[in-house]
C-alpha cells in the first residue's frame, strides 16, 4: 500500500517516518517550500522536527497532484484547514486516514464529517491516540487507535502502518475516536491553566477526571461508545496532553494561567494549538445537544480574556452534586 501524507508539520513528518520504516516510498505534501527542500536535500524537517534524521524513502512535494497515485492518504493538516486542502485534491477515491483533532468552526462538523462532505467517494478512517510527534519520530513505543467503519480497510491500514514501536489498535467507532481527540485538546488547555496558575497537582487530577466526564457526556450524545472514550483515543490522549509542556494546548494553558493574553500566546506560535479553535465550537455544540460542559465553558472564558481567578472561582462555586458521568 503506497502512502501519501498531507501536512508537513511535526506530526505529519513523524507519520511519514512511521510509514517509511520498512523502506517503503512515502510522498509527503507540505505547504512550506523550505520544508520540501530540507526533506529532499537533507532528510530533515528543520522547521518543525529539527534534529530527527528522516528515511531516505520519504519524498516531499509542494504539489498535491503528486499524491494522485497513492493508495491511501494520511490527512494531517490542522482541523480548520482540512476542508480547504481536501477541496484542492482531485477526487480519486483513495482512503483518507484523518489524523487532525478538532471540530470545524461554523459547521460543528467533526473532521471525518468534513472529509465525507468534500470527498464523498473516499472511505474514511481515523488515527488518534496519545502521541507526541518527536517521540514517534524517534522510534519510542507508541500505541494508537485506528478506527474505520470498514473492518477490512482498518486491518489493511493497521498492517501497513504497524511498526515495532508503533502499535495501532483497531476500532469501528470512528465518531468516538474523533471526539476523544477533539475534546482532549480543550481540556489540555484547562490543565495548563492549573499549572500556570500554581493551583497544584490535586486540582489537575480532579480536572482530568471531571474533564473526562465531560468528554464522555458529549461523546455519548454524538453517538460515540463509552469504551472508545475510555481507550487510547480518549482517556489515553487526555492523560498525555494534560501532563506535559510538550503539548501545544497545555503550553497555551500555562501561559493563560500566568495571566498572559490568548492573542499574544497564539500569535507567537509556528504550530497550531487546536484546542483554542475547538473550544468555542465545542461550547456551541454542547449547548445545542444540551450537554453540560463547565470546564469547556471556563476555557472559552479564559480565551476571551476573563481573569483566571474569576473563572476558577466560578468553577469552584458550582453547586455540589453526586459524582456521575
């Protein structure tokens, strides 16, 4: 199975490295000419994944037409850009493996729903889980969920992408895999705020648990299965991104917790903190579905400029209730 990768950021490059681990040729499309040039001449993505030597079988391109002969495409463009990129792709029916995590602004569509609308002839799968790109590219042990409604396609993709250090677990719950990845980005911002504001480890642990309850409520309302949300693409990814400054979303939250403005923090980033864009869309989607998501609402208030003390105080002043999802 010949693999193409759409997206030349750190995660797209790391996945290209996984796909090329047996020496199989991989074509990677990147928007930035300097990324294309560096990969093709020096086997390194100096802009987004500096210091990681890449397989010589990875060829970079700035022309989406060069992906036309690929048997499957890993779509690693940021969630808010997936529609635009896929709209430029000639319809050839290749399976699309969606690796971005988010909900589209304006439509409240999951990335898979966007892909099906733009490329209806292409079967869709979702790859999600606790993954930091630099660890995957370095060959450190990683496990992910690979969800596809078509079991045969899921098996074929898993077999193609599996490596000694990279273990895909099959699922047919595409919605669950997507929702876990989207919601955890928002919750990671909240946990970063806890760290930045010096609120302690007890508070972060409580926030992870109550955030997971929010993820579960919203996921079930959108048709996900609870066991998927409790797996790698939900709870697993949540724990990782809520615990490390290697997470862009967590780092954004740390800055917010220190009192810095969201606009300043986001303007200073070469890479995308998806949770900042997902949070307001998630709030709207939760309200439409009558799902209570107080942590998500708090993150939105912080991104809109509300003081940390006021937002945290409002969360702690909520009426006491019985613990339940």
